[in-house]
């Protein structure tokens, strides 16, 4: 079980070695290739196991294949960042089969959203590792030019000295700093 404070992933190198895994729905091949090309053009090395290109029904492979693809990348010490290919539906089917101790001890940066939020929460609850609710390969890097806001904050979070976002809102309460663990996405 997780400690009260999550372990932070190690700071990735720049350029990074990025592992692409597909724990949910099958991935559009053109979007996958466009996302890989965009990351490589930014100087990163991208590793895409065959499983990420798989398809079984509307998933990126059988449940067993999707877990094996994740574990394969977990075992590669050269990989700094683990980027989900896409979300949709399917990760909840494989959560019980994921080796959360390996996830937690890997120290890798994990990033995704949509149904990947279940992974984010389980990585902390079962592996004690903080993860990122953020961009995915085929959605954010493989579907046209990436959103500038997303790209800037993703890069600052991984490779900048710090990142922050200020949100203005008129709620009638005095301003103050709030600290704590943020769950969900």
C-alpha cells in the first residue's frame, strides 16, 4: 500500500527515451506514427512495442497482451517516460494483472488521461508512485499540431525547473495557497 507521500518519478533525461504503451483501445496507426514522428523530431528516442499496434476486438490486444506490453517497457532501464498511446476503455480490465510493485519501483514518469486515470490512482494507491494526468501519444501528439498550452506545460513539468498555472476565479473567498495530494484527473 502507498505511503502518505507518493514517490516522485525520477527526472527524465532530455532528450528522453519514451516508451509507448496501449493499455486501452486500439490505436489508429496513422496517429501513432504521427505522434512518434513528432516526438522524434523533438529529439526523443521512442520505443513502441508490437503490442501497441495490436488489436483484439476494440482493444489494443488481449488483456494479457496489453499487460505484457506494459511490463516489457517497465523492464527496459533505458526508458525514462511511459506515455499512454490513447485512452477510451479497457484499462480497468487489466488493473488486477499489473505488477504495481514494479510500477512503483521503476521511478519512470507515467502519463495519460481518460480511462488512464484509473492507472494514475492505482499507481499511487498500490505502488506509491506519483504519475501525471497529461497528454497521450495518438491524441495529443498524433492528431495534428499539438496544443501549445499542453506542449508548454508538459515540457515544463518534465524538463523545466518548475511549472505553475494560475487560475482566476471569483468565488468571494480570500485568496490562499492550498497544499495536498491531488487524486483523479
